[in-house]
């Protein structure tokens, strides 16, 4: 595989190190991505030259910081093709954005007897807010299950989504199985029944071109840190008319129109949902990450990851005793690959891979209902990004083989 | 480095215990029962302890699911505390958790842990310390709990 992206690795200083005496192969990108120099420099530059609080000073630095912050918002707006910058709200992260929708729109619009439809592959952050909302309101939470190939069962979705449904919330891409879900289709289905659609874009926005207008989603949340921005910053996109009608999420500075002793009015969008001093540097860093991704092009990022998966998936599946979860067709798989080695707990696998300098995740991946549904307690998970190379994929394959041999023979030869 | 360093964690005796765990069965009539979960990985241990009238561990058994380290640790723990008094077992639990955190204990304390003492190497794999301590926590929690048969309770220090 000859990808033009192979050289971008040099933009990431953290990758240039040895772990346990081996070149670090970082394959935990679904948990958090690494930051390129461009993002690190943008953060440093902001703190060294422009730092001030936004929207509340008349001095020069305050104006600069405000301009930086709002420029970042417009970069994100363009990146996801949101109609207006006011529909792009800065949050702490994807979890924060989804909780915002559940606590405001959900609180105001869900009543006893209503139904909320999610999928069994949801991350806890797109599950618990709806579960608890349903519990508070006496509403019913329903789950779309999977086909044998780890894709959403769309026939079941069509049966579950009815005129009783008020909210449909589904991940754009699974953080465990790498499945890409047809959320445009699900949003259409939701709208046909008068429901709104909420997309969890945490595992999609960093890896593919996302156009919220084309998808026609009502809300769409994602995190900055999975797309090489800082931690503690995220985005909630919402359609203006919905956001306008919603009560605020938190109260405090910056989000007010006018405060009287006994009552208050709220600021215009997006500030109504940005109470208190925001993560201004985080927003600036996220803007730099958007610039970086835009410079490379999301189609190129997607193509690069697709090539890696095309190369790796059949080779992993060919290793005796390796079970790969999710779609077996590489074309339907993002760079997130959950797997297990026969008779070996994923924690043992992850420790062994770490000894080889290969960083993977092991556990339930914040998707316990999915694990239960699949009859698993945990899996290992390798997740790739634009700076990973075919050499990284090869290192993973070799490390898996050696791990298998270690536990099968290695120290057990006396048995 | 490769996998050589793994040999210090996955010693033969540890692999033997995880392959053929001792006392891996439920005790339906146990006086003390507890279920503990490791929330970071989803591992579960159900620990059943049967104390006699003199607070001595008459029988102990565990069920559940987990990695090599947590399974072998549970197996070695049940070997070590079988026949011990409640106070002795609690002391051993303290020794074990101190040991894997790198705190020193007299050799006599470590000897009392039997095979379990070999898990001291886990302290060089910080991410795995919880795997090793889960069963010992369960022991401690179960013994300090009122023997009312309830599981997954947080009232671990009511004492008896």
C-alpha cells in the first residue's frame, strides 16, 4: 500500500518514541487521537499571544481571543456543513452534547408513554442519558438490534420507530465494531413519524466527511480529542428552530439576556448554551485540528483508513484462533477493529501487545449492553487513524502471533 | 523488548492456576457471599465463604469471569485463606494489597500468602494491579459484611 499519508506521521512528535524498547505503534485512536504539531502550536500561540476571556472585554486581547474563538466555530460549521455558525455549540465533549439534548429537549418534550429508540451498539454516552430520561418520564426505551454481520437490523428499526417515537438516537459509527450506520436513512424514518434524530458522531467526524444538512440530522454531537484537537472541547450541532425552543442547559455568566431579581432572559444562540467561561483555547485547538484535517482532505483520510482495513482485516481473520467482531466486509468497516484471541482474556492480550510497543484497548469499551448482547465480557480493540501505516498493521499482526505463541507454548512448555 | 518481560508476570504457577483454578465453584449455603465487578474491564467475581461458629473459613469458592491474572489470583487466594480465621484472612488481604503496591511486609507475612506471593511482580504492570487485587477485595468486603446473604452491597465496614 502506497499512501501519500505515510509522511504525516512526522507531524506527530509523540509517535516518535519507543515503548518497551520498540517503536510505538499507537492503535488506540478510538479512545483518543494524538495531536499534530499544528494543533500544539496553535494552543501555545493562543496562550502566548491572544489569551483573554471572550465577549466581555473591550481591550485588544479580549477582541483577539473572541475573534479566535468565533473563527474556530466557523471552521467547524464549514467542516460539517452546518447552515449557520449559531447552530454550532461548544461543549466539553460528545458526552456533554448528548446530555445537553437529553436534559433540555428531552426534558421538555418527552412524556409518559412516549418512546425513545436507540441501538444496542451505543456507547454509554448515547445510552444512559436516554435511559435515565425515559426512567424519569415514564417513557419507554427501545433498542434496534443487529444482523449476523454486526450491522443495524433496519427491518427491526422500521418496526420500532412509530408515531409513539419522539427521539431516535444512534451512533454514526460504532466505537466497538467499526460499523458505519445509515443514519441518513434512520433520520428520514424518524421524521416520517414526527420524531427527531440525534446522531453520535464521535467515531465518524474524525474519519469521514460529514455533512449534517445532507444527513438531515436534528442534533449531532462529537468530541474534539478524537479528531486531534484538545480534550475538554466538543461540538453539538442542532437545528436552529429546535435550539431556539429549548430551555438552557446551565445557567450563569455569558448565557443571559438580562437578569432581574426574580427572573431572567437568555442570550441568543449559540451563547444560550455556553454558560460560564468556555474552553477557549480548546476551541482554538479544535479549529487548528479542523484546518489540519481539511488540508489533508477527509476523503483522503477515509481512503487511507480504508486501505489499512482492506489490508489488515483479512490477515487478522486468517490467524487461527483470532475472532474479529463487526462487519467482515472491509468496505463496511471503519478503522476500529474489535477482536479476541481464543482462550485468552483481552487484558492479557493488551498487556502482551504493550510489551511489543503496540497500544490497544481492552475492555467493554463503554458499551456493556452490546457486550452482553454479543455474549462477551470484553474484547481487545485496535483502532487506526491517518498517521498509522501498513508497517503498523504488520506490527500488530506479528505481535498477535507472538502473543498467541507465548500463551500457547512459551512459558507453558513443561505442560 | 518483545515478550520476554511477560515471563515475569505470567509465571508457570500463575498460568497453572488460571488453567486449572482451585475452588472454582459456588457454595450455595455459604455464610458470606459477595459479587464484585471491576468496572474498567467488566470482570466479575462471585465469592462464597463459609465461616464456622469460631469465625474460621470452613470452605471458600468463587465463580466469575476474568483475565489470567484475576482468575489465578482468586485461585491462589482461596488456597491461602482456607482454614484461616477471619482475622488472619483480613490480615492476609492487607498484606496482599500492600505487596502489589510495592509496600514492604515481613517475610513471614508474605510466606503466609503461599503461591499468591508470586503476584508481587504485578506491581511492575500498574494497569494490571486491579486484576490481581479484585478477589482479595472481595474477600475483605465479604468478611466485613453482615452475613445477611445480600450481594453487591456497599456497607462494607459495618463490622460484626
